[in-house]
């Protein structure tokens, strides 16, 4: 059995947690490593699917009596409520743990309180180990629960000069096959894919995850959400097929903004109420601009092809920026080459003052 420090165990727990991305929503991703009193790893687990055993329960099942007197290292505060499974805080108490080290407190008021339960039982609890790393891994769920709306990732593809299509409207394919495969992996981590009716009318996309399963479990398909103020989505559009669930969101469903279009804030509230915690925004430049103008984009993932068009539609439409001082500033958090293309990931910066 390997011997790990608590810091090393937390790093391992975070690696375990991310295995649940795309399969546990509306629950959080969580990883857990159990150490015996000498620091040997005696159990580990992660939350693999919604309704299934939580990370702590999976790790305890592996450890058995070897966990007694040891330490649980977990990425999120152990839950303290009875849902489809029992409270993990009580399970840790019953297993005889002496210490629990957690990275991030649970912001969900329904499940929070595990720390108090553990301390009341005489267990030593430390909070905050590798908190930033654990937070980043679970950022979509944490942000959604704190804001009561889904975490929104705007994904776009463009040429190096920012064009999403040529002057004649052709856009298949701007980026490489490798980049398109990467997009399907990204789709697989989201609960929903959002596009506008303009994209449906122009391209008739399927908006599904198409990733080879290699004999593994079937791919979980995100909900397809079409922002369609007046219900213009054709009856034979591919987004209406049986490959995944679809919601044609109209003003009659969620209400209208001052322009008579779908109220995006109300739309996201409705999606949250449906259990959607993360969504990939794949609409055209108009819808992307509307989301950015409303301050509803949490992350930007841009795929840039080493090509130049010089004319044609821009990747982003009007976003409420009228002067350079109003620019939406971004912090780049990752740049990766995918085939011949670049994938740039960035997050909007908060305006000072």
C-alpha cells in the first residue's frame, strides 16, 4: 500500500473527482482518499453517476475496518443530508475516522453541515487544503449552486482573423477534424447545449455528442436548448430527432426581455430548476453577443484555425461594447494546440469598481 501525505492524497482525490465530469449532474464531482493512521492508502473513490454511491461511501467500501482511526481526504465537504443516498458525514463517523481533510465547503444549503456533524462527533476537521485546485476542477457545479443558474461556456470556432464563415456564408469546416473531436469531448462534460434558431435554420445541426464509446457505456447526451423567441424551429429540424432531449425555448415558455426576445436570465433560471448545472453555448454571433451583454458567460473556449478569410461574419456580434473602455477583458487560463488549430480558454475579468 502506498504511503501519501495529506497534500498528495488531496491531489489524488482531485484527479479522481474529475472522472465524474459529465455523468453526475446535478450533483457535484467529488473524490475521496482514505489513509490509515500510518498514512497508507486503504481506500479511494469518486462520485461516478447521479444516484450512485458518493465518493466517501465508495472509498469506505474499499477500506473496510482499515479506515478506523485514519484520515479521509475529500475534495468537497461531506454531505449532511438524506437524498438518494445517506449522509456521508454520518458514514465517516460510523467508520471511526479520526480526521477529515476537505478542500472546499459545500455551498448547497440542503447538503451543507457535514463539518459540524463531524466535529460534534469528536473528529478533527481541516478545511482548505488545495482549495483553489479543487475549486477549479468543480467550478461549473460550484458556480451554478452559488448563482442559482447554470455555468455557461461559450464555445466558438473561427479563423485567425476572427471569421466564423466566409463571405458566401460557407463555414464547413473552419477548424480541423481534431478540433471537432475535441468539441465533442467538451460537449460530453455539459448538461445542455444552447443554440439559437438562426443557427438551426442556417446549419441544421444535431447538437449531440458523437464520441466513439469503444465498447464502453453509452454517451450521456446533453439537453439541446434552442433559443427561439417565436417558435420558428422547423418540425423536421435535426435537433428534434430522438438522439437527445430538446427544449425549444420561446417567449411563451420563459418570458420576453425588453426587445421581445427570450429573457436569457429567466431561461437560465428555468434550466437550473430542471437540474442543468453547466451549459455549452454554441449559438451564432448574435446569441453569443446577447449572453455576453447580459454578463452570463463564465468561460470562453475558442478554436482558432490557422486560416485567413478577410471577410465574412465575425464570431461575435454586438455584445454591448461601444468604446474600448467597455471591452470585455479576459484572462487566458490555457492555450493548447489541437491538430493544426489553437484552443484558447479564457474567463471574463470582473470590472473594477
